[in-house]
């Protein structure tokens, strides 16, 4: 009789054991879910912190960009004012006080960007030359040959300044009256000039290899001659205009004659 009573008890114990194991398994699953949730929350927090950091950095970059744009705009405004004073008053009337008034700035604000009128005139010259080189490079590149590029350079340089001789004076004449440019400005001028001469020389060398260039000519010298011809014509007209005089022939007539001469001499 005792042995028969123990069997049901054993079955009940087994059921309890299975229930305990099931609960333990469920508890383990719950714990794993909890750990997973904590890991996801931690990752989400890290992502959120990263996003906030990136947003903060982006905001700082944008603020720096806005500051740079404001400063560049103010710098250009100062150069525009300096050019206006220079054209209106001449070298003798160009002072930092006059430029500050023209730009509607305090003198300390102007001094933040430029420390002297020499620096102002030098920067105007370099920026004007940079624009000139872009125009002349485009003219040289569009010519059908190196020799034709010589004439294209003369024509483009003369036409660039023909209607605004003050721009020519800003780049070439007034800086000479102001004296020595800064080392940085001279380096930029030399680099721009060399870039243009290199481009034209390469076109002329291609002509020489193809037999299109008249014998005896040196490509680099021809490039310098073309630039000097255009520069000389403009200097002549600008100088005579300052003195109240003029040439017998128009600037465009002199330009065309110079271009025809270069073409006749250079082509084989």
C-alpha cells in the first residue's frame, strides 16, 4: 500500500519540477530580453550623443562659415572703397581715413584687414591681375594656333582695359608709385605671370614642332613680346589721357596693327 501511494506523489513532483524548469527558462529569457533592452538603450544613447555632437560640430562649422563670409564681404567692400578713393583722389588722396569713411567703417575695423595704404594698393593690383590672367588664358586657349594665340592675347588685354583705363592704372601704374609690394603679393604676381607665359609658350612650342612657327623665334620670348606690346599700347594711351592728350590713331587701330604684325612675323 505504501508503494502505490508514492507514485502519484512522484508524478506531482515531476510536474512541479517541470513547472520550475519552465519558470526558470522563462526567467532566463526575460533576463536576456532585459539585457538586450539595456544594450539597445545604451546604443541608442550613444547614437543620440553622437548625433548631438555632430549637430554641435555642424553648427560650429556653419557659424565659422558665416563668419568667413562676413569677413570676405567686408574685405571686398574695403577694396571697392579703396579703388573708388584712388580713382577719385589719386595716390595723394588715398589714406586709411579716407578709405574707412568710404567703406563706412571705423579705422580700427579697417586696420583689422589692411595695415597700410601700400597693402591696399598691392592687393587691388594682385586681384586685378588675377582677373586679367583668367581673361587672357581663355583667349589663348580659344585660338587655333600658338601664333594666333599671340594676337589673341594682345587683343584680349587691350580690350579688357580699353573702356576702363583706371583698372589698368590700378594694376600697373599706381602700385609702382606706391613703392615695394609685400613678398606675398610679389609671389602671387610672379605665379600668375608665369602661369600665363607657360600656357602661351606651350602653344607656340606645339606650332614649332608642327612647322607652323617661323624659324628663329623663341616661344618664351614671343610670349613676353605679345604681353609687352599690349601693355605698351595701354600705357601710352593711359599716360596721354592723364596729360590731356591723345594718340593720332585710336587704341583699337593700334591694337589691330600690332596683331597683324605678330601674325605676319610669326607664321610660316
